[in-house]
């Protein structure tokens, strides 16, 4: 599929227009029981890209079959249906009852924030902004306040948290605008690397050279800037591309998220080795290689690693690569890397899904 770099300009313009249109969310009243009514005022500016968990784009692993029939001009009715679905999903995300898992995440966050000092709140809330800025989160705080015994420390802490969250969200939003502008520039530079030199056109599926150019450009971005604001920008632009029927751009954004996840996990693995024995095993070496490889080629990389081992004369059991050792390596990475990220954050969801997909593929392919 072929389309021009004007798609990037359209997304940048959309991002700028979205910022201009942000308006304060009106104060809303949370009443979880007849006895108690907690008024939680939110003057934060919440965009459609951060207001609903339901709009979060899944990190779909692209297969060669997914490229068939991609056409930026195909199916206007499909685009309209997709637009209606996305709009409905955002409303349903706020109206539906949270799941047990979502309640668990919210409760963990509420407990953590209620015990934090006021000056510690901004960083904690910023890392899990999608969770903390949702109406359901404030409803849960109100419910917890009602359930706490009168005069208890928990009730006082939760009431103080409800009050402090207002000023915290205001402080976060005041700095988020500049961050989003900076992150949009980073996303734009990575996208441009996916275009063909000279023509500026995007050819999907992307060639190996374009994928490598994207990865090289992402490596230029400071690790601290690959944060929630960066992911929120990708999320927003992905949804916009879906609404506009630009399936090719959606494919590229999915590749971008895969690269982000692989790079982030790789950096976390490297950081966890500091101060410890850095000796490697065949499983850890294969894991590192997979993190640097495009997801479309994972199967071939795994098969090649096991094939090369069969032709090797090494007889030491410690030097053997087995299905069990590579699976254990992936599971260990999930425990040490993903579980160390902020619960409910986009970074955690994307990296967790990336590693789950990698684990599934290895289990299917490894002999």
C-alpha cells in the first residue's frame, strides 16, 4: 500500500487542534450512598486520548496476511462504522461498571496515593494518569470513604486524597501540554523515518531498511521521553488514523509500539544486570536478539537458534538452549520488568502484551 507523508502533517495538525479545543471538565458529584455525598471537582483538561481506557489501542502483532487489501480509500462505510464504534466505546468505558481486575488496580493506586506525601502525588499520578483521571477512579475513592469507619485514619487519609487530587491534576495538566508537544515531535521524527527516501511515500508492509531506520530514530530519543505522554500521543494518532480510514498508518503505529516495547524491555533487562554477574546463557542471548528483531521474523529467529544448536558440537548441558530455558527467560523478564512498572500505566500494558505475544510464539515454534 502506498500513501504520502501528508498523512503525518494531518496528524500533527490534528494534535494541535486537539490541544486548542481542550476545555475544563465540569465538577461532578459522586454519591455512593444516601448518607455520604462527596463532591470531587476536577478542573483538569482531559482529552479523548486519555479519558477512556476503552480507547487504548491493542498491540496487535502484524502477520503477513494482515497486509492484504490495505487501501487508504477503501470502505467509507467501514470508516464510519469504526468511528461510531470508537465513540461508543469511549462512552461505555465511563458508564460501565469496572471489572474485578480494574477495581483491584484502582484500589492499589488509591491505597498507595493515600499514604503518599502531597509533594509525592504529581509523579505518582502522572505515571498512571489514565487510571487516576477517570470518573470511575473518583467514584471508587468516594466508595472507599463511605466504607471506612467514622473517625478512622483511613477515612481521613482518603478524604485528604480526594481534596489533594484536584490540585494535583491541575499541576500535572499545566505541564502536560509542553510534554505532549515535545513527544509529538519525537513520534513525528520516527514516522518520517518509515517513509521512502526522496519520495516521502510510505510503502506498507515496511521494508527491512525502513524498519531499521525507525529503530535508529527511536534510539535517538532520550529514554526518559518514551513515557506516558509519548504513548498517549501514539494512542491519539492511532485512533485518528482509524477514524480517517488510514489503515496503513495504523500498521506503522503498531510497528512503532512493538519497537518501543522491545527497546524498553531490553533497556530494563540491561539495567537489572548492573552490579550482578553479567554472564549470558543461550536463552538470554536468544531473548536479547528477539527484543531487537521485528515481530514478523520471531518464528524464523527461534527456529534458526535451535537449528544452529543441533549442528553445534557443544555437549555441555549448561550451554544447551531448550524450550524450557527460553520460556523461563521470558517469564523471568515479565516478573522483573513488567511487574515493576506502574499498575494500570500504558507502559505496563504495552510491554506486558508484547511479552505475552512473544511467549506464545516461542511456545508454538520451539521444539
